């Protein structure tokens, strides 16, 4: 019912669906990947782009999520406190790219890793290293 409602609502608002991206948290979908995959595919029928965030490891289920055909982009957090996160992050980027996903690295607050990220194939970087967006975004959401 949600995909049909979303499609009808976007049509009623005369909003071009492919200009909209819905972001889902991978850690909430990892419990039942087959069911999550079916739900995301159904939502995609409304024409919106789907993105995943919340990757915390390169476990089997998160790898399956990062390559789902219905996903347009993966948002990966640069600043995870996990001890082996650098290696895991690189593997998630590689797995995402291998399956044609855009990769957005979030939370990059220092410019020093930018070269490495772009060499690894990251498409976009979000964080204070490229501009202080948090104030602008938080102000926009209050309206």
C-alpha cells in the first residue's frame, strides 16, 4: 500500500519522483534481508531513488544490502568508532562500486582523507571538510 500511496501523492504534488531519494537505515533492514529487499523493490515502483545508510560492518548481511539492485546509493559513515572500520569501510565502498552504486561518504570533517576517498572511487563527500552544511540543513528542516 505504501508504494501506491507514495506514487499517487508524488503525482498529486506534481513532484518528479526521480528527484526524490528515500534513505533507509541498513542496520534496521539487516534482520531480514530477503523481506527488506522485497519491500525496497516494491517502494522503487513509485519511481523514487532509494539509498541506504547505517553501515557498521562488512558482515554477510550488510554486504547483501549494499548490492541490492533497487538501491541507488550507499551512504557510508567515515567516523565510525569501530576498530577495524577503515578496512571494513574500504570493502563496503568496493562492494558498492562493483554493483554500480553511488557512494556518499558522510561525516568527513578533516580534508586529509579526501584524496584517499576519491582514489577509492567515492562519488560524494559530506562533512565539514568540504563545507559546513549542518547549520544550513538543520535550519531547512525546521520550516
